[in-house]
């Protein structure tokens, strides 16, 4: 029995979930800073991302320790290596939230989001937070079907991304060039945040089943 190995791996998985929940806090806080032109929340989001980077270091150290001291083989090795890849995705999610907060801080006291696009950005923030919540739940459960459903959640973000870009290309756009630049970046940041959440799900499928994620179809929800 590899009791110690499984205990240490369980602790590492718990650290990944904690990291994902901080990503959720970061994107929620950054979105509030963006929509409310709130400098305090922009700084808070950036501070949360610093915490995420500390968690990244802790997770990487724990994974390397597992490799060095527990000598995982076969499926065990797949699990540890995949967790290291997940750490990269979670770190990038935090960085993207930081980028959003930085735009809010740079435009303060003005709001970077014109009133006409405010509802769409609200929904993008909500979609990003929902995906981080789902990713954290998947990391806790290891359920490959729930992990596969993250890809469906991403469809909502993709639609919102296209909606935001279309609004800037419309003939009645009055937001100005600066807003176009900011919103184009923001749309990309939210989209990539969601993409990394999907990747967390895909890696979880591989980690728990050994299957290629593209070949795993989620079972219908009851």
C-alpha cells in the first residue's frame, strides 16, 4: 500500500483546489474593480494574485518532493506530472485576473467599460467565476464527467466574447478608440481565463482515468 504517497497526493490536490478558489476570488474582485472603477478592489485583486503565486511555489515544491521521495511509477507518475501542469493553468488564471485589475487601476478614476458594454462584461465576469467554481469542484472530486462539462460552460464565455467584439464593430459605437483597445484586451483576458479552467478539467480527466480528454464524453446529468 502506498499510504504515504496517496496521503501526500491528496494534500497536493487540496492545495490545487485552494489555488483555484483564490483564482475565483481574484476574478470576482478584479471584475468589481473594473465595473465600478474601484481602485481599492483593483489593488485587492492584485494582492490576491500575489497569494496565488505563493501557492504556486508551495504546490510545485510538494510535487517535486513527491517525485523525489515517493518514486511514483506508471499511473502515479501520470498523476504527479499532471498536477504540475494544472499548477501552470491555475497560475495563468491568476495572472489574467491581474491584467483585468491593472486595466481598472490604469483608467481610474474613469471606468474602462462604457455603459453600452457594461451588461456583457458583467456576464463575462459571472461566467469566469462560475467556471473557476466548477474547476475547484472538479479538483476536489476528480469526477471526469463534471470535468468534461467545463467545456460546455466555456461556450457561454465564447458567445459573450463574440458579443462584446460585435458591439465595438457596430456602426453606432460611440465608446471611442481607447475603450476599444481596453475592451479587446479584456475580452481576451476573460476568454483565456475560461480556457485555462477548461484545461484544468481536461487534465483532471487524464489524471484520473488515463484517457485522452477528447475521447471522454460526459454522462448525462440525472
